[in-house]
C-alpha cells in the first residue's frame, strides 16, 4: 500500500491555494469586506472551514449546481450538508413558498398544511403524533426534555463522536474511557459527565453497562452515524440495542436528519426500527428552516399527563416561530413532490456509482482507503476497512489530506462537504456530475502518487 508523501502533499496544497485565490477575486473582495461586519468574516463560524483561503460566495443555484460571484459553476455534492438534499429550489417548493409568503408567513396559529404534514409523517414513519420546530437541534432538545420529564431521569446516552446539532448534552466524548467535553466545545454550561453517558457505536456490552445505572432517560442516536464519516450498524445491532433500552427503561430517540438519505421512510422504515421518538430536520423543508419530532402513543400520553394547561407555553418547549405557516408549506411541498420513492430510485444508484468510481480509483492507486454508502450518501475514509465506531473513524481522519482533496475538487468545479469526505445526491444530480468527480478524484490521486 502506498503512503502519502507529506512534503509533496504540502507542495500540491500550496499550488491549489494559489490557483483558488487567483480564480476567485470577487469572493476574496467580499470576504475582505465582511471582516468589518461579520465575526471572522462569515455569517456562521463554521463557514471558515471550507478548504480555500476564504469561502466561495454564492450568486445563485438551481438543482444540483450553483454559480459563485466570480461566475464559476459547480456540481454541488454537499447540498447544504443535507439541507438541500431535494436540490436547490425545486419548482414545487419554490412555488409553494412564494404563494405562502404572499398569503402570510407566521400567525401563532395552525394552517391546513400542518395537518397534511402530520398525517404524511405518521404514514411514512409510523409514529402517531408530531410537533414542529425550526431546527433539528430544537427538535432533539425538546425530545430530550420530554424524555427526562416522563422518565424522571437526569442523563442521556449518546455515541462517541456523535453530532445532533447544538444540543448541550451531546457535546460529550470519551477521553481514555472517561466522559468529558468534546474537543472544541465552547462554553459548556456544566461538565457533560453530569448530563451524559457516552459509549462507542456497535458495542452492545458497553451500552448495557451504561444503561444498568438506571439513570439514562434516553438514547439519542442516528441509526447510522454520519457526522464522523458513515458508520453502519452491525447486523442485528439495533434490534438488540432497542431491547436493552426497553429492559432498562430508557427511551430511544432516532435522529434521522441525515439518514433520511437511506429511504423515503428513513432507516426507521428501511430497517424496521421502533423508536419512541423520531427527529427530522434540514431536508424536510428543502432549506427553509423547519424540523419535526414525533412520538409514540405511550410517550404522548405520558408527557400530556405531566403538562399543566396553564404552563404549556413556559415549559422550555416551543418558540414563537415554531410551526409557522411558511415552514409548514415548505415541508409539505418536498414531502408531496420531491422526497418521493421515484426520487430515491434515482439518487441511490447515483451514490452507488460515486462509491464504485471512487473505490476503483483507490484500488488503482494502491491506497489503504475505503468507501461506504448509505442510500443517497457516500463517503471515503482514510482507513483500510470501514470504521465500526466513532473512535476508529476519528483515528483515521487526516485533516491536511482531506483539505487538499476538497480544494482540488473545488478548483475543478465540484463541491464536497467541508467537514469530511461526504457526497450527497439530489434528484437533479446526473451521471455526468458523478463522473466529473470520479475523473477529478483520479487526477488528484495521480498527482499525490
């Protein structure tokens, strides 16, 4: 197996950096101007993590492509890190949103769209009752609060290197098997060890040991981990994990914000999971802020019995704009017209094409890397085998190599997710888009080796 020459990697990276700066003068100008008004020169801090010297500023987008302010067009395999999994501004969504904007955006009152969306979510995912938020973070946060309230337990359980938005309790990780703040955790309100138990994914023994303390209100988990590379569950893992949760009185919250890429009904339907609560954000609104959480009949009865009518607006669950008319219109349109079985029949083979193309180039270059696919999503990892847990995946990370490959692709018209090596397909993605990435990836490996 070939090893990467680090001096050569740095030289190639420097060449790509010079090319990027030369070809993006308008983005550079806007980034310099933004230093005077935006903290760090970006609307959100994580936008600094793109592989170039500054982020590309977008002019417009449609389907699977976008154009930057310098007039350069890109194949978008990032798709807003799932927010635009429907493609950019699909007509059904843009038409519905435009009409809703003209007819009123928010009222603190329900619309018929809310009922339609609730019924569709019930049909797709099997849980009978639903509520709406603006983000998956909020949905996770509210689901966790409900779990703690009805179980009267203080802790939650998450997996090592998980990500569930900005939920405080989830920014915990293992340090030599001791729970503590995850690296980079900004201003944690308390030591996460007070609120959270952490175990490695796919380790049933560790899961049972953690649950035996009888203080875990809920397991908050993606059915397959996606934010430290794609990590698939072992055969039978979730069946056994759900049995353990039930045995020890802990609820299971399935966060399918990213894993909705697997099936129109998510991994919940695809793998016949039975979560007590279910969270979905990002793609459900095609980029318009909106998310949802659902629950079983039992959970609904237990939480309803504990909420006093007079206090229903001050319990820490809600938000003035949650469930607003615009968000619900933006959810109905993709559920009805875009996130359909026909769309998944198109995007999943494209992800397989991406995975096959990248795998062939990795083998041809004799590199010890692998590729994993989950539905419409595929990702390559710098390890010989697909990692089974977050610790293994994090240990295989190579930030310098990742940034070079991302910048190399960006300079040639393909955008990948900045946080890892993920590619996502949307209904507008084509075989030509995938083939372009495969060719660019092959060229990058040739230069490296």
